[in-house]
C-alpha cells in the first residue's frame, strides 16, 4: 500500500492537538475519520505511529517523526500558496478577514459593508474569533488584533490607540449616588489580576459579585447591574445601559492593529482593504480613545 500524503495531515493534527478529538475539531471531521486515516498511514508506512491508551492516542517516535515531516510539507505548501498569491493583483476573488468578535459586532461590520459596496468583486469571508488565527498557515489574509506586541512575523499598521475605564449599570450607578457608603459590587475577570489601583483606593469597601472569563459576559453583568468592571471605551461609552463610574480616569488599553503576512501585504486586495480600514478607523479614534462623549 502506498502512502497517501493527505493521511499525514491527520497524523500531524493528532500530534499537534494532543489527540484525535482535537484533530477532528481542527480538521472538521469526525473521530472515526481521523482514526481511519491514521490506521491507513500506519499500514502504508509499516509501523505504528500512535500507541492507543484509554486516555487517548500517544505518538510513538515514528509518529513524531512523521508529524515533523508533515509539518515541513505543510509549511512548504503554505509558502508556495503565499508566493503564488502575491502575484495576484486583481481586485476580485476571496479575502478572509479575522477579528475579535466584539470588534466585529461594534465597529468592523459597518466598515466591511462599505468596503463590500466599493469592491463588489471581492468576496469577503469573516472569521470572528477571539483566538489568533495563523496567517503563515493561510488561515486568514488580514487580521485585526488588540495587542501591545502583535508579533514580528506580520506587517501592518497601528490603526487606533485605546483607552479603557470602569463602567457601571445605570441602576447600580443610581444606588451609589443615593448612598455613597454602599460597597462597590465588582465583576472580576478570571485572567486579570484585579481592579485598577484607583478602584482599590477610592472604593476599599468593595466585593466581587461575579467572576467571568469573557467580555460578552462582563458586558451582560454590567447591564444587569450585577457589578462594575473595566472595559475598553469603544464598548462602554456607546452602551445606553451603562455609564462611567465617577472619579475614574481613562486607563491605557492595548492598541488596535490591522496586519497581514509580508508575502501578501502588497497584493491588490489586501492593500486595498488595509488602506480602507485604516482610514475608517482613523475617523473612529475618539471612540477608541474615550473622547467621543
């Protein structure tokens, strides 16, 4: 039996994802398909690539070597795809954009609408995800990232500086105005160290009412007057169900970037989009900086 090189993709993802469940999700197939393709690769190569345990698939040394070879083949394929794509100077065809979900919902969707109207021959594909897609692996053509250090493997521009502050629901704000001695109910982010220093100083009498791991959940909690929390100004200022907590200054927040892989940054589609997006976000700087009120 000859080796089907596509089977090595299943070997690679099983090693990369730590098991067949992760590989199935990454490859968008079912578990049985992953297991079958691994078995086919083992039969073709005449060696066991994974030990099967009750806890899952564990790669053998041969399996790790097969995964390394598959990774090199994958990188070569992506490199070839980018170099061929770099020759494409047509303002048509597909363009994949990735951005954090809330950025897409609040500000990016109207910008994409305007871009689509201006360039009707370009088919926009959007991956609204809080995880960072790999542009080297061609998971997207353009990425919006909120980061201090977006990485040195991509090129692009810093399209907006950002500030944050502390927001509170309208009813909770009214209660605090009526009785300043009330404790400040707080919504804590699981992955943040705690409230900013100004909150610790001005509201030593505070209590954590909820811990969340997602900004959508934090917004919902503030709207329901469960507690106050910190969030970027572009999320809090336009929201009619919340307001800024008094006596809290603007707090620096990570800037917004629009990025592309160097091989594709100067193609017509990518260049047209990044230039357009940069101009549109320039007009939104007061919103992101907290100066739009």
